[in-house]
C-alpha cells in the first residue's frame, strides 16, 4: 500500500529484517517490531519509561528530536550511544522510508 | 502456613480485582507480590500516568486505579505477603497447592491464580565488569536496612526518585554520600530535586554529573569505583555502591513450574476458564496467552471474573451456584460490613 514504508531492523543476533510499516496507523517503531514478533519487549507499553525498545539509528535519516522524557530515560538506560533512540518514541512517517536501525542489547 | 481459598500470585490490578469476584462467592484470597506495595506495574512503573480505557472512567491515574481497587476489595479482607516472590509450588495429597516464597513463607490453597503480569520486578543492573562478584560485598540494588550504611562512604547512581530519595535519606547516616548521574537533569519529585540541591549547596553530599560509574574496584569486597566524566576518569574510595536504575520484570521461577509457556507467557484455556495445563492453577491478566490475547487491564478483570466461577466449582464441586448481581444482592464483607441498594420509597398520593 502506498501508505506503507520499508524499514530495516537488525536484531541482536545480527539478522536484518525488512519490515513494511504503515504510516497511517499512528504506529511507532517499537510497535512495528512487535507486530513482526521481533524480540522487543516494550514493557511500559510506549511511555518512554523502560528502555526495552532502545535501538541505534544506523541510516542518515533525520528524526524528530528526543523529548525530555526520552532523554531522561536514556540517561538511565545501558549501552547508550549518540545514535540511541527509544523505538516507542519514533512515529512511522513517510520521511522514514528506508530507515535502518539495530536493536540495543537487552538490559 | 498461611491458608486460603485462592492464592493469588501478583497484586496488580487483575490480582486485586480477583479478590472482589472471589469475595462475592465467599472465597477468601491471599496475595503474594515481590514489590513492597500492591499495584504491580501501575504502582511501580507508571503511577502518575492517566489510563483512558477503563470502562466508566474517562480518565484515571494508574495510582488512583489501584487505590480504588484496594478500597473495593477491603470488605473481603485479603491477606498479603509483600516484598517476597513465589519460588516453588508443590501439590499435596489432599489436592492442595503449597507455594513457598524466596524468604520461606509458605501458603496453602486449593486454587492458585497466577496474575503475575510481565513477571517479578528485578533491579536493572548496569553492565559493569565484576558487578556480580561484588553483589552483597558492597554492591546492593535494594536498601533493606539503612543502618548497614552507618558511617560508610557510599556512592549512589541514577537519576530518578529512588536515587534522589535514598540520597536524602542516607545523607545523615552515611559518612559520605556521592550521587552520580549521566546528566545534570533529574527526573523526580520536585521537592526531592530541591532537597538534593540544598544538600549539595551545603556541602553535605557530593554530586557528580554528567558522569557514570564505569568500574568497580576491590579485592574481597568493594573498595572503590571509577567515575568517567566527559571522557576523564577519576577513582573514588567507597564502601558501598548502590545502582538505582529502576526495575524490570522477569518471568522468573514460575517458568519452571511445569506450566505450558509460549512467548514468555502462560498458555491457558480461554474458551472456558483461563486454567493452565495444571488443573487448579489459573493464569489471568498480562501473564497469560491464548489466541487473540490482549494485554489490557480491562481484559484482566474479565478473566479474573470467569476464573473465580471455575475456582468455586473446583473448591465446592457439589454446591449449586448461580451468578448474582451486586445491585440485587449487595456486597457482604467478611468484616461484617454490608452494602445494599437503598429500598425504594413507596408513598401514596391522596
């Protein structure tokens, strides 16, 4: 469908998955991963309160800036890098066509 | 040995509501939870977040939902074993289950309802080399006895309420308190942030930000830590390190109870009563799975209700029972309390 975008998620074993993500369902990256049954827990349900959906952005897409909540949670998460984001805070939009991310280790 | 009719593992919203539905059927309940307070995720992860999909509550804070549930079930006098987690389960010859906690507390019941959510909350541990070696030798994630820290040099890491609260609490007890956080901003109650600011201004605590603890040192026990701040490292002598990075749920020992597990959840018969593959053990709420499962509080309430009807038949196979409506029968508490709809007023018009 023309509202879908293609994104790529590399799991913790290094396997790359091509996923079709709808942009008209208010879905975030954590939810798309869960919909494809990738090992993303999403413990807090998407409130930026657990960091179980932390991932590293490996493509050059420009994402909306981190919110205060996301910054605060990442400051208490582990294995954090400059490219770290919480998947639950990244809304699927057309601009993210071709997005590449790698799941951060479980903490 | 604590004896009850339904032993509920997990005191989140689903476990709490089970007490109400069981109470209407005159069944007594006891709850076990690893957290020191009832509420599960609602209390531990998001007490201040609003929930919008509880029927008849256009909006309710998770913490208030728990308070309301506690009030609703109070007439049925549930027992609690808090701050302990269920470790093992055994079946007796009399068809009863005996559940033992990590602290050795034993509970016996003919029916066990696992309402364990995503599992037992365990501390999130920073990825530091030798961390496990130093556990109980200077590294602790939970403060059980503050007196243990008297006249000790302690380092606390974290940026949330527990890091702030324990810094404030331990400051007069310990000989020195150092708080380390990766950024200058703290996410906690404003009062606590202000208080820590005061303590820092008065020179009563050391605040090191933006920084993190990157190594632990010591021979037989913790003797010091390394702090990395903007690329530079510095060593600090200390007796104790308390990393407070929140809790994360793990299914834990329940996974080894012989229950059918699928994708980290317990398989149940959703066409009937949410019973597991072991008769007498039910699983309700976020902890279970079945085709079409939705992890929603409102679904947990429904599952608890059906489960209690089945539990009643299991406990009293000979007793006839029909569903009663609270609007008709009211609520008769085990504490002698009685709630009943007011009688209608009948008055003639002359």
